[in-house]
C-alpha cells in the first residue's frame, strides 16, 4: 500500500529515525562486547546495563515509524481475510484511528514526563546522567510513529474509496 499523506516528510523523518535506531543497536553491541571483554579482566563497565537499557528503548522507539510505513508489524489476519475488501479497509482504517488516539495520548504523557524529569533534575542510578533526554528521545520516536500511523490511515481511507 502506498502512503501518500505527507509522504515525503514522514518517510524522510522515519528514515532518519531508522538511522538513529541502527546507531543505537551498534552502540548496544559495542557497550556489551566491551563490557564482556573487560569483565574477563575484572574491570566491568559501571552502568553498562543501564546504558544498554536506554539504547534499547531508543532503538525500539525510533524504529516504529519506518516499520509502520513499510507495513512490517505482525498482524493476525485469519478473520480479516474472510471479510469483504470494503469492510477490511474500513476496519483497518478504524484500527489505525484508534492507534493514533492511543499513541497520541501516550506521546503527550511521555513529553510531559520528560519535562517533569528535566525540572526535577532526575538522574540515573549508576551513570548519574540526566534521564530526561532519553525520555525526550522516546517521545520523538513516538511522535514519528503517530505521524506514520496517520499516513497509513490516510492511505487506507483512500483505498476504501477505490474498493467496491
């Protein structure tokens, strides 16, 4: 299915986010490998688990938009396949609208959490680094995800018009 609503902007942003996600995976691998090697010398990296956890969360958040635009999420279609095409398109469009509403609320709450953490000057337990930039990064990934869901919903409703 082609995604036309804001296609250029949303696709470019999601591609950039995918690169952030890829960098996060590489950084996770690097931290883990170096930590394992240093553990053999009895010199583990303090905060390695914390850093890998933050990087993992960023990796997932920044990969959601591109995966959504490419239709890469797992769907259970055994029931949908039995429905007429027009009902399938309607159901998929409504599901996307519900997802947009849900993730818009989650995104808004994550954004307010990031601001609250910044104001409180909250730091991580081991690394003693500010937590709010990580939460702000998660929020950015979720904003892109909501935009991608909007693009997919728009494409689905255009498909609905063409289905007889």
